C-alpha cells in the first residue's frame, strides 16, 4: 500500500496556524511523526499482506464449497432420476399387469360367447333336422294317404 509521505512544511504551517506555535524542521516532534509514519507504513503493509492471504484463503474455501455443492447437486439429481425411473417402471409394471388381467377377462368372455354361439348353432341345426324330419314324415303321410284313397 502506498503510504502518503508527510508534508513537513504543511504540518509546520498547520501547527502555527492552529496553536500559534512555531516549530522548526529539526524539532523532535517531527522526528516522532516520521517514526510514526514509518511504523504505520510497515504495519499497514503487514495488515495488507494478511488481508491478501485471508482473501486467498476465503477464495479457496469458497471454491471448495462450490465444488462440494456441485457434487451434492449431482448426487441429488442422480438420486431423483433413479427414484423417478423406479417409480415409472413400477407404474408401467402395474399398468401391464392390469391390462393383462383385463385381457384375460375379455378372452374368457369371448370364449364363453363362442361356446354359447356353438351351442346355439347346434341347437339350430338340431331344430332344422327335426323340422326336416317332421316335414318328410308329414309329406310321407300325405303321399301315403293320397295313394290309399
């Protein structure tokens, strides 16, 4: 840090103006001010070095925290993605099981309807055969009655 050097002439003038006191260039108070300026300059340089070091440490700490936050976020996102995948897979399996159950029920119903249709077809065939037999018998009786007359 650039420490401003004391302007001795200005200080002598300010003391004379404020206190109505004239001091010389070789007055011991000016030597004390010079020592104070040098000590303060070194102290400020030391404090500045400590501040730079502290800033470097804070920057390194922040970088570590950012990296840790990135890692945590990555793990969180991966965990959420796995959870969603598992939930979607379970929902898909459940939907598939429900569809298979409905399909089984529909297949069973279709078989029952097909069996009922087959029974109806047999019944119709049997009724047609009975009707044909009855018609043939009636025709035979009619022919026989006509021939016997």
